[in-house]
């Protein structure tokens, strides 16, 4: 139940990113659901590999390179999905992924309070 609710709220967060920043476009809520799924899948599969491969650069930049990795995951999802989810350039991917991450943290904290473990 928590996973399904997080997926729906992540899709809504992606639509919020679209309304807050013009560099990211999502056609519909269905497209946002698919995009949220693909972003989540990339973050689970590809992100750990990229973090390990770029560990020296991440250490050198005191962790700031992780923002670049997040932007790459966001941009990669947009390139896979085509016209239903578009990101206009790397700067748009960086800003969009920052907004999406902040909204995701808010969702995670809200769901953590909703689904307390007993």
C-alpha cells in the first residue's frame, strides 16, 4: 500500500515540477506515473553503479557531484520516454531533479508519519 501511494504521490510531484519550472514538461498524469516509475527504476538500478564509479569525483567535490548524477537519472528518463516527458537541457534536468528531490523528501516524511511501524 505504501509503495503504491508513494508512486502516485511521486507522479503528482512530477506534475508539480512541471508547474513550478518550465524546463520540464509532462503531458498528463498517466505520463507522470510512467515517468515516476522510470525515474524510480533508474534510481534503483543505475544510480548505485554510477555512485560507485564516480566515487573519487564525489569525494573531491564533497558530495556535490551527486546532484549531477540525480540530474543524469532525470534526463535519462526523459530521453527514454520521448514526447510524454521532456526535459530541455542539462540545466533543466538539474533544476527539475532538485525540485523533484525536495518534493520526494516531503512525500517520504509524510508517508513515514502516516505508516508508523508498531
